[in-house]
C-alpha cells in the first residue's frame, strides 16, 4: 500500500488532532531514519499506524488480548498501555503488515522496552518530539535527537518516567526495563 492509502484508512479512526500528530510523527520518523541509517519506508509505515488503536474501545482491546494471545499483563492496564500492543495486532491483521520490526515499533511505542531496535527508538522518539508536541523540555529532546539517538532515548524515557512518578501514575514493567537499560551501570 502507498502512504496516502494508509493515511486515508487511519484518518476515520481518530480525531483531526490525532491525525495531525500522526503526520508529525511520520515526518519526524522518516527524517530520523534517514539520519541514523534505518529503513525510512518501515519508519513511515510504523509511524502512520502507531496510534491506530488509540481510540479503540477498551473492552474490545481486552478481548483481543485474551483471544489472540497478547501479553496477559495488559488486562490490568488501561487504553494508554493497551493501544500500542493492540495497534500492532491491528497492523498485522487488518493492514497485513507482517514485518516484525514494524510491528514491534508500534507495539512498544508507548513504554519502550529493554534492548530496543533502532526502528523502535526512532518511533518512540518521533512520537515524543514531533512538531505539534508541546511540553517543558521538548526543545532539548529535539536537539538531542539530532545529535545521538541513544542519548535522546535515554533522556526521553527519563522524562516519561519522571512525569509518571510526578503525576502518581503506575508504571508498566516494560517502561521500567527500558529505563534500567539506559541507567544501569
Ligand atoms: P500518544 O499515544 O501519542 O499520546 O503517546 P504514547 O503512546 O507515547 O503515550 C500515551 C500515554 O501513556 C502518555 O500519557 C504516557 O505518559 C503514558 N505512558 C507511557 N508509559 C506509561 C506507563 O508505563 N504507565 C502509564 N500509566 N502510562 C504510561
Ligand atoms: Fe500512542
Ligand atoms: Fe510516546
Ligand atoms: Fe502517538
């Protein structure tokens, strides 16, 4: 499928604002892929589909988890944690994406994980720094992303975990394992 076919298909599944975010992630991810020698076409597809499940019904997502053998820990979490793994399931089963690298980039785009691939890092960071994102420190992360992908990932996961702790939210184990991967001795 062509870029515009994917975009057309996801547009009806999300509000305009999320669609604009998705375009921002796509453009940022392609730029990072070209800069760091990853597959730009894979980055494009993963970025377009990364939030495809963002507005899916929570109970439906939990049914998918149970019936299709996804990580059962997901059943104790809400849509913010479910939409990555379920998005990967939609990409595979509805969009016929069978490339594990693309699917993992979608699957782990919210939490990260230990031992991330280059494409996973690119999607995680692009999601965080795309031009429509506004939060304290985003300019620093944008600058780091142009200097060193791992330093950008290290700063990004630290920022996410600090935000979660500060706002008293529970932390999914993959997020912690991602953090430890970057901060262990
Ligand atoms: P978005 O879908 O483009 O808004 O961005 P993400 O998929 O990266 O993140 C969605 C939400 O999940 C954000 O508010 C993150 O702060 C939050 N999030 C990321 N990791 C965790 C986690 O481990 N636990 C919880 N509770 N939320 C998380
Ligand atoms: Fe997301
Ligand atoms: Fe993110
Ligand atoms: Fe996103």
